[in-house]
């Protein structure tokens, strides 16, 4: 009997501990609320007339899983962006026809980005979707080859016309832009589901302390570090946990063979020379506001070695981490920021990052918080059946 | 209500500044400052406002700027605008343009503040340097 009572008491204390809510300050609460609600509002991309169009989405999905976009017939978009691996490949560095120098980013929430790719060389998702098709190390295709594929395949030609209201054009470059837009329309549907953090954040907003207290205590402590001592929310800002910009985080940018990955600096150069950028003839919003960023982006010396701030939703599903996949686990990432060396930063005087010097407990709590940003269940619709285009 | 009162107060400040400038100039054309945040230096009075009025992290905005020279001074030809985060020691990732919109009037497009926190606008008009801090959430 005594043993049973003790067990009940222990269970009750465990229950109380599990239902505890930290006393977040008003400033902390305000910072926490910035990371929602989720899903965040989104409007179709005005530079892509296929954005949000079901026919373009269906066509883009076909293209995403189409191996013939690569002349080798062996590499498709889904080779690196595998649906069952969180739309990435779980490798340190991507491998298409050969290995490249950067990690494959997950496609979850890609529609919320301002810039695309680790260096932001793409100013639209559709322009970014063209890049790997043409890269000799990834899919190794060409404009002419992709255009011939679509023109020569009655199902693809039919889908192109349904998506864009006109048959595939004679201009190869314009046709490739259309393929990029269909691919982008599909990828815009890849949105992370709600995570345990979202239930906590919404409960906090409503003042529902009982519901908020269901969020694990370790995650609450980690969240406190994230918005406080860690100052992580300055860059990992907003509902998608990214400010969409670029920073040097002290990750080495030397690549195999003795070269250097120029990061954002090289990305801006590539952007400016890209015929598919938003100032070019293929944008469906050339005079509109979507090109403002491209028109005004500044290139500075400090951009060398800067890489994009990744969003953190579903971060537990996208290991390994950083632009070169050099950190295997979330614990490694936390350790990196805890021990970051100011000498490795090329920040031209910027004083944003400094070693956090986290204790073992603080580090474990921060990892618990980051893990709570991953979806409880997938929000993605099942793949559509492969009905022929009529 | 508070916002309306603030707008009325700014209008009044602008009119007073304009009247002072006109009076001092002895019948010279009146230099009126539109509503906005008013800054003053030895030789200039300046008013600026953002469009849209609320600046959000990660959202592009424009600035409308108007300047009036004080008595005995002239409006400088060289005008330069910028912004930075003093605590972080970094500026913007974008370079806004600046287009004249009438005598002493300018419109500047391409602004974007990419982090929450304190940002400082810097207005350089000739040798005059005026600054104004805003808190972005």
C-alpha cells in the first residue's frame, strides 16, 4: 500500500512538473508571438502567372519527378529534394551527376523566401528551379534539351497549354522559364505542418495557461534562451524563423581543391547576370513591386562568406546543417554558436555574433526547443494520381 | 485618437516652420513642410515619412522627404540617405534610390530593414547631417 501511494505521489509530481509554465516576461512573450501564427499568410507570386494555379501545380509536380529533364535520365529534382527525407537528401553536400560544394536545403516553406539558394542567386522560386536543370554537376541539361522534351511529349505539351493558356512557345528560353514557373507552383505547396511550438505560441496568445503548460518544460527553457540570451530571433525572425537575408556565421567557406565559396557575394553577381531574374523579359511582373529587391540589392565586401539564414520549421527533419552540411546534428549546431570564434567571422565590424557560452543544460534545452519546431503530422496533400492530360 | 492628435500636431509644427521660414525670407516663396517626422539642423528643417507609415521587418518601404532652408541658407544640391543599426554596427542590404519630387522634395525607394531592433536614419544634405532613430518590431 505504502509503495502504491509513493508511486501515485511520484506520478503526481511528475504530472505537475510536466504541466509547469515558465513565467515569461512581456518582452519574451512579445518575441515569442512574432513566430506565428502558422501557417503564415501567403499570396501567389506575381512574377509567376502559374503561381497558385492548380494546372500549373499539377504540371510542376510531373516535372519535379521527371528524370528526362536530365539528358542522363538519372537525375530528377526529387533526387536531391526527396519527399521522404523532408524534401532534401540527408547528405552533407548534394550529389546530382557529381558532388557539389553545398548542402541541399529542404523545400519546406520555400514559398516564404525572398531569395533562393544558399547565396540568394535566385530572386524567384521559378528562376531558382531552372538553375539545377542547367548546372552540369546537377542535372546537366540545356534549354534546347528541356524545350525539345516538352514539345515532343504530347502529355507535357498539353499540360503546358493548360497551365499557361498557350502552347509551348518556339523560344527555348521562354519555354524553360515556363517550366521553372510550373516547378515553382508545385514547390509553393510544400508547407510544413503545425508543430508543438505553434500550439504553445497560440495558447500564450490566448492567455490559456493550461494549454501552454502542455509544452515540454525543456522546450520552454530552450525557447527562453532562443529569444533571450541567444538572441537567435534577430536572424531567425518571424513565423518561418528566417529574416530571409544572409550572414557570416563562422562556418569555413573553403571548398575542395583549395577554392573558396564566395557565398552571397557570388550570388549577387550571378543574380545580376541571370536572364531569368525579375528585371528580365520572363518575369510576369517586371514593372511591379516584386523586382524592388533585385533593383536595389547592394553588393558589399562583407557579402563574401555570407550564406542565407535558413528557416527553422521542420529543422529536425533536415540534418545535416549549415551551407556545407558540416554539422551533423542540432546539438552540433548549438555547440557551434555556443563556442563560435569571432576570429573566423568576416563581418567588417558587425558585432552581432558572439560565443553564447551555454551550459550543457542550456544546450540540451535549446535542442529540445528546436526539435519542437518540427511538425506533429504532415500538412502536405497526398501526391495526385497520374491521370493523362486530355 | 492619439494618432489623429499627433497628425494635427505635426501639421501645426509644419505650418509654424513654414511661416517662420517665409517670414524670415521677407516674402520669398513659402516653403511648406508636409506632415511627417520633423528634424532640424543649423541651416535646415526637414520632414520625412515612410510609405507605408508602419515599417515592418523584411518589408520594402519608401521614404518621402521634404527640406526647407532656414533664413540665409540655401538648400544643398547633394542629398544622401542611409540607415544602419548602431548596436549591431551594420547597415542595410539594399541601396535605396533618390529621386527629386519638386523643390526640396524627394522620394526614395528600395528601403528594407531586415532585423528587428533600433535603426537610425541618416540624412546628409550638403554638410548637414541629421539622424533619427526608430524601433522596428
